[in-house]
């Protein structure tokens, strides 16, 4: 009798294991197919880059730390994904911007790079930085849009970027979704994370869904 009970328990466990295996295979089949995407500019390894963020005064009035938040987020994702890349301390750059007022804007990108002993200047020119929808200010959605350009400090191209792209990120990513129970800072931080990851992907090989 005891042997029969053990056999029944074993059979039940086998059925559960089989069902679990089938369920696992089912979910594996549901995974989105992905493709490898190469870096658009893959030359940051072994180099030191200074991330310099420009934004207008209205953005600084809205968030005095906007330049630091953007630069530090971009630095985090680049450093995470490109292990051999080096970056100038973001606080050193933003402190210099704050102390010089608008004087730093009169410097060339090459001059900025030499000021911070960098090989490249990664320039992020903010076009949008907001926690509110453009067409309905009462709707809470994060959106960050910028032109990201790379300047070779010692290169012959002068003020012409060796690479340039436009990056847009939103939070939440579903444009139809409103964020009800979050502060403006939480919304901006969500958009920043999406923005930083999108920027970093331009500089290293990664996978994207079809």
C-alpha cells in the first residue's frame, strides 16, 4: 500500500514537471525576436570623454540641476556598457558651467575638451526636458529630446562633429499612458533613464526587438 502511494506521488510530480516544462517552452516561444545592432560611433574605449550639456534658461529655471542630471545619467549608462571608456567628473564640468555663467558658451568644443583634458567632448544640446505633455499641461508625462554630438578635441575637423544624432525618450514609453501618482521629479527621472540608455546604445553593440 505504501509502495502504491509512493508511485502515485511520483507520477503526480512527473506530471507537474512535464507541465512546467511545457509552460516554460511556451513562454520561451513568446519572447520577442531580437537582432544585433552595431555601434554608430564605437570609438570611446580607451578614451576620456567630457559630457557637456547645454539647455536654455527656461529649463534651468524649471530645474537648476538639469545639466547635471542629464550628464550624470548619460555618463552612468555609457560607463556601464563601455567598460574601458573614461569620463571627466560630471560635477567638475557643471560647477564650471555654473560659475562661469554664460561665458562657457563662448568657448569652442575643442577648448572645453582641453580645459577638462578630454579626448572627446560629448555635447548634449537639450531641445525638450519636461514632465508635462506639450499639448495638455495637466497631463503628466516625461519627455527628453536632444541632439548628441561628439567632437574630437585633437582632430582636424575643428568644430565639426565626428558624430551626431538626435535622441528622444519619454516616460512612460506608452504615449497613451498618463502618470497619476508620481512627482514631477519621479517622471523626469524615468525619462532620464530611458534617455541615458538610448544615448549609450549609439556607442556600443546591443540587441533590439524586430
